[in-house]
């Protein structure tokens, strides 16, 4: 039985959203001793808001959600130190500065860092990723007074970094391997829309281009890059946004099985007894068919923590994420995705796709050709109700079922223009034998009908 006892000590390495959520959930129902260890910062902060600190929209204290007294009140101990190694045989953490810390249950929520790929010059001054608080502080120093920057890779971190740099008037060039931005994730139409939007914000995109080498000046700082095609681009800053890797180096010799990440089962248990791993640093041994081995998102970090808290508190249930969800922002365009919308469709998949004339908004409903079952939803510049989208996917709705309830899914229609008519018109053209759907103008009526009373209706 894994249930934690009142006299036991739960130690969590990492004070990100996974580690903090776990501590909070366990504390709600247990009097055990809880300690959170972090080398990054003394207090938990909102990692997704780091870009707004750099841009001057917020101060660092504005993204710290809990005051010092909160942790004392909750009887959660905070240790600001680096874990040199874990000795699982003695259930002990060896810290860089403080005395060893003993545990009864250990949770590894150590997050990730920027992934580098052995490019010549990648250790020069002015070359960095953007994941941690230390990365933000380094970026402040590295970009002071510069004129030109190059970002290697696309993805969500890449576009965030581009927006940050442009906010300070720095010229930005992004090197993208694909023919469009994020084309390995987004279908052609969405990828083209986002690519054009990024360019409209003054970012130069070099598509189907890769980094060959980073060049140094006499002081050992970056002065330019060479691309695979032979271009030389002058710059004083290089942002590495080609993905992340789990922070697991300090676990060598701990006897914990690791591949890309720390191997865990559906209860987040590692190969060592009483040791668990969550979020970015965890890798599922046997993911469900069609599911990723690693889930490196903010919302899945919270779900991981809530699931493990249940197990530690005696309610042992396997982790079940439910339908995939992600959200992001490409400058002025919000992005939401639900379920599974691949960049390339199979012969068995079809979709309804609508895009406005200004190419700032788009809706895609992906479904199975044979059964019409809804497979996924992509939204750009349009916000749908989170719980209703999940309801559709969890209950196995068909496209026809979805069209019946389409008027109810638009978030906050009092303030946002609705686009159902355009999508319905396309639907009737494709399915002329279908009758017009029943109109549900009252969202609260639908919520009551389906029992959708979650705390948040949109993400």
C-alpha cells in the first residue's frame, strides 16, 4: 500500500505547477511532513508568464501567486538548494549547500531545459534557451543594447521569444526546418495562417533552413550564424527553441530507470520503491495507443499531480488524461486544440474548415469519414467552451451531433462575434440530406442538460 502516513516525510524536487499542486492536494487530506526543494527559485511562480515580465507588462512579484506566509500556514517547508544526487538505498538527498535531506516518499518534478544539438559555437555568450527563471535573467543580460537576433526553431517557445525580442525593437529572424511555421503540428491551412501572421509582426522567417554554425567575435560572443544553405546572418543573440529535454542528469547512479525521461507506470511509480516522477521529466513505459510517451504541458502537469496525490492518499487509480488539449498564443491570435488533429490526414479522415477573409480566425472540425465521429478541433482566433468540447470527445459525438449543439459552444458570445453560420453552411453543402439543427440559444440550459458544471468553461 502506497498511502502516505502522518509521520512520514514527502519530499518533492521541483516547485513548478506539478510539484506545488501535488503538495497542496496532499496537504488537504494529510498531516504528513511535506518539503519542496528547488534550485530555480525560493517561491513558486507562473512559468507561462515569464515572457510578460521581460516585455514589461508585469513585474516578477506579479507572477508569484502565493505569499511567503502561505507556505507557513500550509505547513509546507521550502528548501532553496540544488540536489547533487539521490541515494535511494538510504532514502536521502545530497544537497549542494544544506545538510542531507531524508525522505519516506520522493517525487521528482524536475521539469526540463532547452535541448541543444552539438552545433559549433553553441556555448558562446549570447546563445541560450528560454525555460527557467535563470534563462529569463540571462536573456535580460544577453539582449541589452543589441540590434539583431536569430531564433533557431519554431514551436511555441520560439514564437514567444520572437514576440519578447520585438517588444524591445530587436530585429528577429527565425530559422524553420519546415516549409511553414509549426507545419509538423498544424495542418497546411492553419500553418499558413500562422506563418503569415508572424511575418506581419515584423519577424523574418527563413523556411526550410537549418543552423550550421554559430560564429564568435574576438570577445567570445556570438556575432553571426551560418545556415546549411550557406547564408551568414549577423546577430548578437541566438535563441535555441528546438525543443526541451528532461532534467535528469543528477539522477545518474540513483538506480532509477531512465530513457528520454524517468520511466513511470500509470501510477507515476518509478523503478525504485517510494520514488515517483511527474510532468516534463516523466516518460510513460506503456502509453495507451495513440498517446504520447511524454506529456510536457502545463495542464497535464496539474493532472499528473492530482492523480498522484490520490494514490498517495490511498485512492489508487491509474492516470487517465482524457481528450488532449493545448492552448497557446501567436502574437494576436489565440490557439486552442482538442482531441487529435494531425498535420497530415489519413484517407479515413475528413474535416470541415472555415477561415475568415482576413486570415486571422479559423475553425476545423476533424471527423472519421465512415462513422462521422468527431476526432478533434482546431481553433485560431476563436474561443470555444472547454467543458463542452471535452464532453463531445469523451461521449463519442459524431459531427452531426456536434452541429446540433454548435450555437452553444462559442465562448462569451455577448462580446465575441459568432461564426456558426459559415460553418453550418459548409456542413449543409457537404451533407444536404441533414435537417437544420435544433437551435439551443441558452447555454446554461445545455450545461444543465449534460451536467457540465466545472469551475472553468474556457481555457
